[in-house]
C-alpha cells in the first residue's frame, strides 16, 4: 500500500511542476452552441411536468487543453483494498485538476464572471453570462484564441423548475430470488442519484436508510417525488439494494460537474442519472457526455442513465437524451412487462457515434416496490432498476467498483432478447438491437456472470490488425453461447486536437478447432460488441479479440469480455 501511495504523490507532483500557460494559442478553439437548457426528469407522469419561463442567460463551459490526468490500474492494490485505491486515485486527480483549473481562471481573467464553477476532477471551467448571444459572442471569440482553451460550449438557460422522464417490475428482470435470499443487498456500495430534486428522507422508502442529501447554503434544494421514486427502486427500503449508502443531489445545471464532484468527494461507486440536461442536446455528444466519459475513464465510476421518452416521435426524432449519449454510460431504455420495448423509449443517436440504448428494463406502468398501487412510466425507472442491479454486482464482487468496463460487459452479456417475446428486432453491426440494445436486464444471470468475466488492457500498438486476446471455452451441441466485449472510451488530445470520437476498433470473433470462424462481430464506431451463437458441434472454441487498425489513443485501453452459456 505504501508503494502505491508514493507513486500517486510522485505522479501528482511531477505533473503540477510542469504547469505553464501562455497567453495566446496557436490554434483557435471551437465555439459549440448546445441549445436551450431545460432540465427534464425522464418520467412521463403529469405530476412531474412544470412550465418554463425564458430568461436571456447563457452558460459557458470551457474545456481546457493541458496534461490530462490518468493512472493505469494497480490490479494488486485493487484486490487488497479497492476502496482505498479508488480514494487515492480521486485525491490525486483532484489535486491535479485543481492546480491547473484555478491557474487558468486567473490566466484567462475569469475571476469576475458570474457563478463561476471550477471542476475538481476534470479540465472544465463554467460560468454564466446575463446578456444576448450576439453581445456575448465577441468575448467568446477572443477567449477561443487563448492558449489552453480546447473547446467552448454555450447553452441558453431557461430559468425553470424541472420537468420530469418516469406491477412491481423485479419479477420481469429475474430479481425476485436474489431479493428473497438477501445474500446481496448493496452492502459497502455507495450509489449516487443526480435528479430533478433531492430524495424525501421522510418517505416510507427511506426512513431508517443510510442516506445523505446535498443541502448547501448557496443552492436551495427541492424535495422531488421523481427523485424519491427513482431512489426507491435502487436503494430504498424495499428496493434492489436496500443496504447501499445513498447520496442524493439536485441537478442545478446546465453542467453536471458540481453534482458529480459532490458525489466523488463522498466515494461514490455508481451514479444514476434519470434526467435530461438539455432539449437542444438530445441525440448529440454533448459537453456533459464528454465529461462523463472523462470521469469514468479516470476514476473508474460506473454511470447509468435513462435513454429518454421520445420514441413515439419516430426514427429521426426519437433521440437519446443527453448526457446519456456518452460512450461509457449504461444507457437504459424501457420495456413493457417482458413482452416488448415501450413505444416511448428513445433510441436515435444523430451522428451514430455509439449504438444506444445499451439494454432495456421495465419502465412502463410500473409500481413502486413498497407495495403501493399507483403506476408510473418512463425510462427514469428503467435506469433506476439497472443501477440497482449494478449495485448488487459491486456488493458481490467489490473489485467491480474499479472496473466499469466489466460492468458494461456483464449487463450486456447476461441480458436476454428471448423474454421480449412480442418484439421484432433489427440489429446494428455491433450486435446490439436498434431499440432494445443487448435486451432485457436479467439480474440473476448478471450476478452469475461475474465468474465468466475477464479483463485485459492494451497499452501499445504491437497488435495492429492482429489478435490481442484469446479465451478458450468448451461448448456442447445445443447450447446457446453469448459473448459481450466492452471497452472504455478515452477522452484525450490527439495530434489534430480533441476528437470526440477517439475509439480504437476492436472486433469480437469465435473460432472452432483452431482458425475455423464460427461467429464474428465487427463495428468500427462502438465500444460494445455482442454476439449469440447456437452451438452445432461439441468441442473447444476460442473467443478472440482482434485490434482492427492502429490504436487511436495514447492512453491504455481497458477491455472486458463476459460470456454466458444456456
């Protein structure tokens, strides 16, 4: 343990000592307008919807260009004490970014800006401007020429309260046995909930529970029925993970930085986001989506989020809500009982960077697990159920707290399309279905799959156009073999600047008797690949991962495969 502590401190000191900022940049940063910001809790119930009143107010988010914080995983230390390891990673990252970000506040002369917020864990600075966009633009143009400014994101803030995306569904996701046995209940796992308000700690689902809500003097939090319902599914008294510690924070917006920082400071392991950050960002890779990808890869936090409720608008407008467009987040659509995907469940990504949703879970006409009979609908609740399942996974295997790529491969490999019995499917090149993703969540199968999950990493380019991983399995005729490969997107600078789609192409293959190809999946623009193979011949098979082309990042890629056999 002492060796790891010394390493982290040495790394932080070396990076801080190299700090240097020049006034003028050699290239001009992009100014990206992200639309009108309205927070939406993703439920479709009438009690969650309020009207908005426009105000000429803009948020500016500055993405900075400096040495990014990144540490490779210390697998030995993770096995010894994963919580201490994660805390040290977070502390080192916080020191690193605080030094750079605060220096840039001074250098860029931002001290006098309204409501300035400096990220503690990522290279972002935020502030607001109370003026017309045309009047704001000249100062942004000047800022874009400064050294160290990579991108400038602008969104119009509509002053508002929040609008909301909302049979007990645990049976449909094969969780009843797990709940009744009580072996896994979220013990020693910290789950964070970013929502349209804070959880009502006096609600029957949370009386006596281990819960902390943000209650800051500078922001008046509001108790939210939507947040309380979402939390009830995850870690309420009758939820999937009743013994988890719950952290509840209201999303002040438009950026997600302050809420995430608050959660990271309190050692969060999994974060659920059942809100949409801006109507203008739907279907786009937004600054908040990039922020989530950065945090996931640097601090090994697993994010789960609701896909959105625009499915009935059709193929062009059924947009995935931001920031659930992030590559590394588990994006959850809604299912109706166990028969089909809900018509309202979103599934469209404008630029097709990544195939979404990741999977589905019940979210239509569901009742709370406390025995009340009122029904609710929305991908908010689907996301909450998956977040609860992820919390159980981390209870069973504590090392998963530092392996979000393993969590991704587990929930996708263990999901099922078979139980969506009335659903007709269309598959992407990644193997994910257009509207159902990997299929319907299966909690018991996910827990069982922790024993058939394997992680590996690639840190050089020696495997270009070659196999970088092989796993042998013995299969019997008549079995159904399902494999998922997942890896984390890196947010980093390339030779041409910051690219929102820096992703090495890995392909998933299955061979029988040496090099006889039995199954192959290959998509160039996704970080999850999945196939299902019906075994026609008994014998040894090899799961192989091929790196297709050069690595697209200087950072180490972290990958995981999970398989199931039925």
